[in-house]
């Protein structure tokens, strides 16, 4: 078996026997759903699921944002997320009083970027979807964020993301690897997107990866890269340019900051990292730690930089950060090989041609 060895750290290798136990559990779970021994519900509107087979950052948030950006002017959209690491439970619909602690950092990010789109959270999608449709009855399509492994709801269009640097085909099961679902579950997808590719990816490597994924005849494989925007001040909104004269303190609480660090390595003089766990809830002590670390950088041309996902958890300190050069770096997902229009049309066709089931 062709493993992707960088993830095989010593402690995870020691847990290798447990990965067989984990695999057995998810195999049985999928078997019961496949044989309809466990119930799965369908809904009479288009459900687009964005997910992956592995834990960690494969770029689901940029993918959801891409879909919203492409579809919001044609259809009445809503997004539904779990709301990971929020301090509340149950269903909630974002409003002008919402914050990241109540609905989660990623849904809060969606709400701030697309205020006209309904953004809902709920651990149980089966219960949350009817509540969302009750609150927003004009909804024409729902984007399910990180829901591929939640089989109580059957989506009509499944998008699986896989990281260019750790393809699911070369991964192994938790806790030794990063896979949280069976590889054969990929058969339920309509689309694979290889994310975080180099912008200079060559056509022969594209073909090699496509062969590795081995899509079924009805499945499409696309390739995407990360496009970084212009950093803007957390409170003031003013922009800054990062160049070879700039030193950066990078503050992150995301699963996979490697692409961002590679980008800073290329465009800044140097960078330092203040790293926290994924979805970390920042405290005043964290803020003091960040400020102290920043003040220790001797260079005069220096800034603090964070991600949009982290920014929604740091905005509560905007008054303390007002006097600091504290900037947010926006990112977008961009398709390679000019295949964006083809993907867009595929999703639009799914929504437009969706046929409702007859009422019973």
C-alpha cells in the first residue's frame, strides 16, 4: 500500500492497531446505511454537500464561499454548518447580533461576508434543515458545510476535497493517518477537488493525480489553488502591502497553516509564528502573549497577520488592537486549467434540473 509517509509520526505509528478498530467501526456504519438498515432522509430541494474523507484543513470554508459567490445572484441560498467549537447547542440562524462564540468561527465568517445569505448552524442536520426552511421558506438550495460523513441526510450533489499534499488515496485511517471515512465512500461523490495545488501545477501531474484518484465515469476531478488577497486592518479596514522589507508575526488557529507559511516565505522578509490549535478561542492572556511577541521583533517595518477565520475570534479585542498594525489576510479558492466555468455550470445544472419527489 502506498502511504503518504509525512503524516506517520512515531506516536501515530504506535497507534496503528487502533486504526483497524476505527476502520471496523466506520465500515459497519457505512454498511448499515448502504443496506438501508439505518435510515437516511432526503429533502425536496437541492442539497450541495462540501466535505472530505480526512480530518484537517482541506479548504472547505473557501469552497463554501466560492459556491456562495457563484450562486447567490441566481438562487436563494442558505448554508448549514455544525458550528464547531461554539458555546451554544442546537439550531441557530445567524443575525446581526450573532458572534463566533454563538455560531462558530466559519459560519460567522460566512455571515459577515454574505449578509444576504441565510447562515444556519445545527449539530443534527436532519433536524436543522426543516427549521431552516421554516425560517427561510424561499430557500432554493442549501450548501451543507462539512457534512459528507453525516449520512442521516442524503445530499444530491457531493463535493469531496482532498489536499494536494496529502491525497486521500495515499492516506490511512485514524489515529495513525487522517482518514475519518472509508476510501470507498468516495463513490458517493459527484466531484473531487484537489485543493491547495501549486499555481504552476503542470498538466502531466494533473493527469497523474487524476489517475491516482481513479474517478468513476460519472465523476469529475478538478484542481484548485489558494489565491491570497490584500491584507486589511482588523478594525480600520485599511490595506497594507507585504514585501521583502516586511517582517510578519503570523497568528493562526487553523488546522493547516502550511500554505500560508509558504506564501509568507516567498513574499516577506521573514515571519514568526504564534500558533494555536484549530478553532482556538482567544483569551486576553493570548492577546498579551501576541503583543509581547510582536514587541520583541526588533525590525521597525513589522505587522501582525492573521486569517479571516481567526479574525472573527479576535474581533472582540478590536479596541485593544486599534493601535497595532493587526491585519487580516483574505483568501479565495481559484480553479486551475480554466476549469472554473465547467464546475460552475455543473453545480448550476444540478440546482436548475433538480426534480422534486412526488408528494405522498
